[in-house]
C-alpha cells in the first residue's frame, strides 16, 4: 500500500482487501483493527484472550462490495478510520479506544450516498457468545453464524456502536461515545509535539509516544507500563522495558513515571532480590537479573533529577523508603562483583539480562555500564538525603567500576568495548548495548567518538559491505555470534533477535549518543519506522530484519524514539 503522513497520522491508500493491521491499547484492553472496519484481536489485561480473529464485510443490497474498491486508512493514536470508495458513496468506519473503557467504539456510516442502496456491515467474531453489543441503530447478532450485522438502510447514514466482552447491563452509546470522543480529542491536544518536525517525524513522534501511553495498565493499585500487548497474561511490568518506556512520559505524564517506580519498588524483596518483572500480585517474574536493579536506581534518579521532587525519595514502601528499596537492590547486585569491582555473571548458560537468548557470561559490558550508572545515581541521591557516608561509598564504587570497565573491556586495537569477557570465552564483537558507555560518561570523549564511528561502519547496515540485504537501519551486533553454544533459539541465526536484528529502542539510544557527539543521527532514529511502514507494521515493533520474522507490535520500549525526537526534553536529560 502507498503511505503518507499528515498532522501526525499515518495514511495508507490501497484496495479494500488489503489488510492494515493496527494495534491499539488502553488501561484495560489491547485490540487489533484490521483496516477494513473490523476487530481481529481483543484481550483484557490479566485475562484470557476473548478474540483472536475476526472479519468485516460490507454489503450493498445484500451483495459483497468489490474487493478491489479503493480505500484510504488513517491511523493516529488509538483510532483507525477507513474510507472505501464505491458507486453508492463513501463507506466509512471509525474504530477507536478511549483511555479507560474496556471496549471498542465503532462508527459506521455512508457519506455522499448515491441512490437508494441499503448498506450492511457484517462482522464475524469467535467467542461471539461472550460479546456484548450496544448501538443506536439497527443491529442483529447471529450467534449460529458467529456474526454481528450493522444495517444502514435508506434514510439512515450513520450508526454508532460499542463492542465489548465486559459484562455490562446497560450502556448509553450516544452519550458515552460523545464523552469518549471529546476525551480523546483533549488527550491529543494536551500532547506537546516538538517543534521543527517534518510530517514523517510528527507521525513517528505520535506513534511512539502513544506506544508508551497505550501500554499503561491499571488493576487496583497495580498501575504501570506493560512491555507490550503480548505481555498481558500474566499481567507484568519489566524493570528494563519500563525504563525506556517512561522516557517520553516526562513530556506531560510525570505522574505515570512516579507510579511506575512505586510499582517496581514493591517487587524488591526484603533482602534486595530483584526479578526481571513484577506481576500484578507483586510476585516475581523470572528470578534475579543482572540489569534490573540498576534500572530501578536509574529511573528513580532520573525522576527526582528531572522533577526536583526529592521528597519522593522518602516515600515508604513496605515500611522502608523508596531510596532504601533501590539501594537494597543494587547492594544485592554488588554481591556478584569480584575484586575488580565488576559484576561476574556466573555460569556458561546465564541469560539473565536483556539478551536472554545469548550465553554471555563473566564480565558483560552492558551490565557493567548500567551497574556503574546505578552506583552514580545512588551516590547523588544519598547526597540529597544527607547520607554523606553512603554518598562517598557509592561514589568510590562508581569510580572503581568505571576504571575497571575501561581497563578490562576496552579494546584499543578494535576501538570499542568488547561484548563480554570470561575465562571460557571472550566475545570481541561490537554490541549496540555498549553505547550506554557514551551516554553515561563511562567512555571519555576520544573513546566515545571512536566507538560511535565504528558502530556507524559496522552496525549501520547501509555502511557494512558484508550485509547483503536491504538497508534496515542499525543491527544489534556485528560480527554475528557464530559458535554452536554462543546463542539459542532465534538468536542462533544471523540477523535474528539478539544476533543482529534491529531493536528500535537501542537504535534510539544509539541516535541519542550520535547527536550528543555532533554526528548524523536521524537515519538511526527514523529509518526503522519507515522500513516497517513499508512492510505493513503500523505500530512500533519490537525487533526486525529482512531475514527474520517480525517481533511483536506496539512494543513499549520502542517509544524511546519519541524521547529522542523531543530535544527540549532529552538534550540534557542525563548528566
């Protein structure tokens, strides 16, 4: 399909039969629209999926419309509008979610009606017995055929409906639609769009900003960001994913960042154990991880540094302050450090960090950089609280780790930090997750510029002559992991998952670092977006390459691009 951009919206033009899948989500549910006026997915947070397929058909006087009819699909935020050109007029559907309803608002209408044709929209769903339908027009549910029919006879040009699997006894469609529509328009109006963006960049900003916002979920006092629409059962929030997800939320949504920190802090056990994620009952999801504790300390410091809300450090969680929670998690992590000061990731098959399909052990540069940053953040927060002894201790630890990273993991001949180092194996490939050395001041300016130039040559697929496929932006690693036991599952294959696919959140961080050092950065920041639009992915993707299956859509941490685009927010965000 042909695509363009207008006022932040993605516009696709093609034929009726062409699918335009669009993932949307709000505080309660995740839904997939199909670009024909129908819903092909509906899942409620922490609840089994109610719908995993669906169809939408348009009929004129009982006959299916020409499947080669021209259509225009407009997507912005949680709304998809489809306009189909037919001899009897423009057939239009508008599907959208507001921020909190557990259902889909649908408007079906005929514009510029010609003649006396009767229009019917037929939507087919599985689990139709559980579906609740409310409308202000003529509708019928045929359970035997698994279909819902919306009728637009002559004299009726519009019907508004609410489609849900929630157990409701009554619902005033007209009233609730008006409220939801107004609320949605106000929501759009309150988003501060960065100045100076072109039309594509506006669409990228809205797409990635909403990607974060839509993954915010509420269940009782469990208020936080999911990692994406595939992470609803069990409902859980990740330390690492949410760190990047909240970054654009500093633009007008700092209360959500605060709620995220509170939720994550409740997942820290009394002895400082920190899992990969926290479930809705605050129990752990997947054991101790080597990067999770660092992200909690980093997020807490980012929040108080940006908002100046230093009183938040003394907020009590489980009877201790939130600062003490973060400190306990990092202190526990410190027990994995050896005499060098570096964390030692024990075991040949230890996958407990973000690269969970790569057998990185020993000194993993990515983990060490984050650990150093966490120690820096704790020293600053301790100083704010007047805990001078703690501040000095964490500062000494930080300096020791920083020096060890540069001594043990920088390769002067290669001009970058190696991936990891252990007695069993030293992996000297260039991993994009080491870019945080440039962002967090672990690398001096000379090292940072050398490394970024090497990333430009090796990881940007357009510049690497060994990459024989279409330019797809920034690879996560090069050279690829090639050993039989280096990786597992998807990552055993070059260009796949952690073994060279493009991860937009890391591309955004790489772009941030390039901008910091005055280098061209727009290609890294933006190319993944247009590549995926060209390939029919209309919401931010988890990972991708021309040689692997696509990752999940509406992946929350891919919203980091909105943060980088917002220069007023991000330019001096990290000290």
